[in-house]
C-alpha cells in the first residue's frame, strides 16, 4: 500500500494526545517504518476503506493506527493507540 501523505485533523490530534498519549510524530513514524496493514471494513465512499496499520516508533513503542485510505493515496487518521498483546504477536510474525 502506497501512502503519499497523512491527514490528521486538529480534533483527532487532540484526542490522540489526551486519550491515548500518542503524538503526531509517533503516528508518522509508524508509517515510515514499513507497517503491517490490515483491511478492517468498507468505507461509506467507494474506494475509501478503513485500515489498521501496526508498527513501531523510533523509541520502540508499538502502535495501532486506524485510518481511511483515500483515493488520492492519503491516509486520514481516525485514531491511534498502543497495540494489544494479540496485535503485538501478529506484528512480530511480520
């Protein structure tokens, strides 16, 4: 999957910080470190679906990032959080 750019709205960024203690920089690091992608569900608009990216930050933090893959190859970030133990096991099999 090719992602040209990330879209992070101010509202989502605020939620990432106060609810999950995840920074914009950490989200961007996940996408730079060859994440593992998983299709989650079809989107409302044709060709724009919800995906999960599993990856690590430069500091070694394991993050799960949910995003909508847009037709123009941009990723609209929905949320991000620490991976669950199950997700970490699946990511390790990468």
